[in-house]
C-alpha cells in the first residue's frame, strides 16, 4: 500500500476512531474489571466486519485477522485498564465512573489498535499472513494481564514471529514516534521491610533496641550498596514510605519501610535481591533487632529486539520522514509488555500526543488528555508497521 494512501485512509476513519476513544475514556474500568470495555469493543469490531473474535484472559479480547494470503503471523497489543484517579478535565467525554480515569492513555491505545485493524481489514490485498490483536486487561496491576494472556496459550496457537505495542508520549509532538532498540524499560519489584525490637524511652538507650536508627541505617546502606554493586547497570532503589510510630521520646518496637527496586538487567536484579537479605541481617545483628524483608516480584525488564526495532525505525522514517522518528532514552518505569519480550521478539515504542492545546500533561495525572489528531498517526503508524513486517516475513 502506498504510504500516502494509508495516511489518507487513516484521516478518513479519524472521526470513528475519536468516537471509539471518547466512549472508552468516558467509561473507564479498573484492572481485571474491564467487562464493559470488552463488550463494547467486541460489538464495534463486529460492526467493521471482523468476526474471528474471542474473549481472552477473562476480560480481554483476542482477534484473528487473516489476509487470505498464507504466511506468518505477528501480534499487536493494546492495554485496556484505567487507573484509580478522579478525573479533573471538563469535557463531554470525561469519565463518568467515580474515581476511575484513563490517565495513562490506554483508551488511546485501544482505539488506535481498533483503527489499525479497520485499515488492515479493508486492505487485505496489501499484506500477507495473519494478525493476532490482543486487547489486554490489567497492565496497571500485578501480576499483569500479560501473564494471563500468555497462560491462555494463545501464542502457542498462533506462534507470532513478532509482537508490537505502542504507548502515548506526553510532550512529544503529534506525528512523532520514539524507538529504543535493546534494553528499554526496567523491572519493578516492591520492597517491604519490617524492623522489630524492644521499644521504650528514648532517654534509656541501654534498655531498648533502637529500631529507628537501625531502619535509617538500613535504608541508606541499601541504597548505597546496591548502587555500588550495579556499576554500569541502571538501577533505582527508592523508598517512599517509612513509618516509625513512636514519639519524640519513645522508641517504637516496630518500624516499617516500603520501596521500589528497578533494574535494566535481569541477572543483576536477581543477584541484588539476594544481597539485600545479607545487608539487612548484618545491620540488624549489630543493633540487636529483628528484620523481615519481603520482595514482591514485579514486571521484568523490557528489551526490544535489536534487529526488528531498527527495521521499525526505518519503516516509520519512510512513512513520515526522518525528523519524525526519535531515539528514546532508557526508562526506569515498568511495563508488563516485558513478559512478551521474554517470550518472542518484541517492539515497544512511543508516539506523540501533544498538539497546540493538549498532550503535555504527564500520565497518571488527573488532568491527562491527548490532542486527538494524534490518533491519525498512531493508527496509520501501527498499520504501516504491521504491513511492512508481514510482507518482510512472508516475502
């Protein structure tokens, strides 16, 4: 398909994609509760002539789109869930579900994938093989909906050679795309530490075990030691919660800390978590306290396939010219798309949503919104990549 024809087609269906996006934005649902979202999308997909649709991962959807020309399969993924945030925007499409908002762009991801499928379905002569489209629940909540999709066996059935996902990028201009080959996003483990000891009067230190001083040393030592061990591996160990519920002259018998540990390297991630136990126990022994460390495994690190990501950059440059394609930095945020990148070659990229008035507010913010002209390019870009890779794999 000629690139200008694809862009023109994306502009033609733009009002429909806006309608889909606004409905999804108005009726958001939390992780693993996306039943109405699921029902709405199934009905809308059927309206555009897509009939191989099945429920997947409880509240998700798997769609098969067959070109009619034999060949390999690729997978496309959009996440479905919203966040527990009260929307502050004033708009006809603002959330009507109290305390729930699409503040991370998942409504945009779903509507873009819908538009991509519409374009591909109406231009089957332009590509070969099959597309497996995954509308995935629960990206925002552990264990992540990606684990449920994988457990469903859908990939064993279709055996996609590549999976592609895209994500909104606040502050990036409309029509721009960002790629990062290789390691891109971090693992996301949760850290819970409890320090216990004999509490008492702060003025009688020989009769107490100083749980507060012990916890403070643990926090600072952990951050310093893990950073030192990491050397050139990008890591973050941060603590956002420390509760020592004593008083100005009371040493509490218990102190609790909660934090996050993020790494770009799976081997170091596993090594560091074992070392945390050793470091904490050593400090506890010196203070005569007890320590309990709980590490809740989060999403793994996300690695984009080097070869296919470089191909994707070239394909997108051909569609939009070089100035619209940007090189992204690594991000220490997390994404459950990472599970897919461990199972098959993966590309996860960003697209711009900033226009003249909207699209600069960061995600997970009650004022988050997009300039809806971005939907032309997020739809066309995903369809273009799909066509190019399918024809590359099936040439």
